[in-house]
């Protein structure tokens, strides 16, 4: 498997850099294909992650969950959760990713950061979930245009995205789940392999989630 290169620490924590100096978010497009890569390897970060699938089908995985999302759909991944992604089907797919930075989220009371899910699929037929998908589409357009003052417009969209996320998670009837120990175990495995073997961790480690 060919992995997308990106900087991480020894325990696979992704080193997040802002889209623009002073802008409290990272945004990028990941494109799976025969001439690029077919896997985004295991990693994690302290911020939540929003993904909107632009084409094809993408499988997102955590230590205890796997979601296959088709074009037009999306997913939210909770903070500090190890995750990875691959294309499915014809192995050609792309998705847009938004990661709000902690110095933006830290302006809010800590209880607002408590998600009761590991990953949440976003579907167009659900009104609250579709609101977030529409937010991501607007952010994607701004990301592509990069016109004068786009940073301020992105900042305003980020507040709306966060508001709609809080509305969605507050209204959610999902029962809290104990997935912390599985995630911590996975991150500990990353550190162990790095320190004892000094060998790249490939996407095949996804099989460990079933152990």
C-alpha cells in the first residue's frame, strides 16, 4: 500500500499546521488513486476532524468502528481518536477535510468538547447532519477560491460549523460508549513499534482493531 505522507510524532500524533497564519483551522483535500496513494495511515490529533467525501467511496476506521461513506456524505471524528482511511470500490476517491485548531476550540467551556461518539456519519436526509455537510461545502468553495479576505469568511463559517456541531451532538440520542481503552491501546502500540522496531507503521495495522 502507498501511504499519503504527512508529519507525525513517535506515537502518530499528526503535526497540525494552520491553513494560513493566524487562521484557526487546517483544511486539505485527500485524493486516492493509482498515481497518488491508496491509504492515509493511522494517526490522531487533539482536534475533531470533519470530512466531506467529494468522489467515490472512502472507508474511515478507528479502533472500534468502520464507516464507509459515499460521495456527498461525510463523517465527524472525535478529538484524540486514532483513525485512518482508504478508498473502497474502484480505489479512486477524494474527500475534503477540516480540522479546527485547539486555540479556537479552547475559547469554549470544556463540556462543549465532549462527544458521545467515536465517529458520526453525516447524511443528507438528516436535517441536522445535512446542515454540517452544507457548512463543509461552503468552506470547500472558499478553500478553492482563496479570494481577497477569504480568511475572515472561513473564520465566520467555522463558528457556524461549530454551532451546528453542538446542536447535533446535544440533540443526539446516542448512548455514551466506552471506546477510550481501545483507542489508548492503539496509540500505545504506535509508540511501542516506533521505539522498539523503528519501522514505519503501515495500513495493515488496521487488522489490530479486531484483536
